[in-house]
């Protein structure tokens, strides 16, 4: 069975995006692309959880 969702604090997701940003300068094109795609998914998740007016 695959895990489809997990409760993760928003600050943990934000930190993960920051860490993935470090891979943006990787010499390996596959690493750069994978990091960029995961960062986009994490940012999307953070934005989906955002509460307007907070």
C-alpha cells in the first residue's frame, strides 16, 4: 500500500523547499530538475493549506 497523504507542519514543508533550493545549482541536470519539480509540489501544498488573513 502506498502512502497517499501525511500530516506535516507547514514550517517543515517550507524548510524542505528551502533545502531543495540548494540543489538548484547542482551540476547534474537530473538532480536540478527533480529538485525543482519536488519544490513546486511542496510549494503548492503549502499554498493549499494557507489560511487567508493569518
